[in-house]
């Protein structure tokens, strides 16, 4: 029975006339009451609908653009203080703010915009690359994602390009544009993460850790009797005790007899230099790592006697310039066309 309808006590005798219907319990209804109540209910519902709809319209913001701006101006500009790379660096590379809208793959997600196909994260050939590629944050941004040499600065994580900045330093002198010795790979000095969030990669340390993982810096010399213990000092920015910069021994007793004339002592030793990472070319000038000549080597000798007119042809010229990088700081002794072990 509708609330508010007129209800009368039931009777065993059917009633007609002013009553229009009787329910199963014998309750009698007047049609006029039902109509009035139904009309009142409809009115109440209509008022509620009108009020609710009016409030909803009031609460909704008015659209201001068919293409709303989500990011601040400068978000994609590396030179802007609002650049998203700087935002991520300040927030310890928390990509959650990116993947929430662009998906973990960065291919669109709820935003419908891919970080790659939008033209932002692509290489020089227009091929898409992940925002988490190594050379996205440091190195050559527009190089292919798989170009290992492009991972190294410049550019540093902070965007620096000067070799006087610790994040850049002598990276390229050790890599593709190196002029002193054979190509050095990233693994020589760093632990390379398998993916961006690997342990030890993104941490509280303000700079990259130097690990000397590979063989050259730790090369055992002196016919197996001398093992260097290389270390990098982040306070002074110096590399210490590396084979590469002269921490080695060459024993006369282990040298072929035809070359023992070069020894004036039982061993020839390097200078064990400690070059400063940001010191420039002067830190590795000719002779700074091995002497001219090295200690224990016959001499004194002029630098012009080292190269093509002397004992190390094909390695250096008469002015001391490196002719063949693969034959210098390569873990071998290159003398008169022969390549010997230390």
C-alpha cells in the first residue's frame, strides 16, 4: 500500500460505491487517494532530480580546451628549468609519475600518447627508443639505444658537456676519441646494470661508482709477481694504482735475451701516476706514466729515440705522438715489432 493512501478496516462484506478497490488483506482504497499520492510521489522525485542535476552542473568545471595541457611549459625542453629530465632527477628517477599515464612500456597507456612515437624519444634515424635507454640520461641522446660507446658522457646526467665537470671528465679520452691507448670499455671502470632499476644504479650516491671490474687496470705484471690494487678517490677525483697509468713491473729475468740490454736493473717500473679525472690532457702527457725512459731502463734517452728510429716503431713517432693506439696501454710490451707479456 502506498504511504499516505486512505486505509479502512477490513470487512467481511464487500463494499462498493465510493471505494474503488480492495487488496488481498481486505484493505479498501479510494481512487482519488491513490491518484493524489502517486502524483505527490512523482512531484517529489521530479524535484529531487531537478535539484541533483542542478548541483552536478554547478560542480562540473567548464571545458576550456579540446586539448588540455597536462605538463607545464618547458616539460620537453632540455634547456628549461621545467624539463622532465630535471624533474625526474630531483625525484630520484621515480618513473611512476610517467608510467601512470603512459604505461610501464611508455607506449601510451591512458594518455594515448607514446613517449617514442610522439617524436620525443627517438634516435637520429627516427627509430623509437625507451626513455630508460642508457643514453637517454647520459651520453649521446640521439644515438641508437644499443650504441655502447654513446652511453658515456658528454652529456652528463646533469646536462654538462665540459670535461672540467666530474660527470664528463675524461670519458671520451678513454673511449672512441681516445688518443693515448686502445679502446676502453664501460665495464672496465663501472658495473653495468642489466636494467635501470638494478641494485646500485639509482641510489643515494651523488656520482657513479668506479669499480675497476675488468682486466686492464688490475693487470698482473712482473711475470705474475705484481698485482696492482686500483682505486678511485671521489674526493680528489684521482685514479690511483692502476696498470693503465704506470703501476707495473717488467722483470729482466723474464725478458728474451735479445732485449735484456734495455735493463740497467733487475726490473723496469712505471711511474704509478695518479691523474686527476678532470685535469685534461696534461694529466697523461707522454712520460707521466712510464718515465722517459722508465726507471731501470737504459738511458737517459731523448723521446725521439723511442719511436720509428728507436725500439718502439709503429707505436710512436719521433715526436712522441701515438701512431697506433692498439699498441699502447694494451697490457703488452711492444718492442721492435714484437709483443711481449709483462
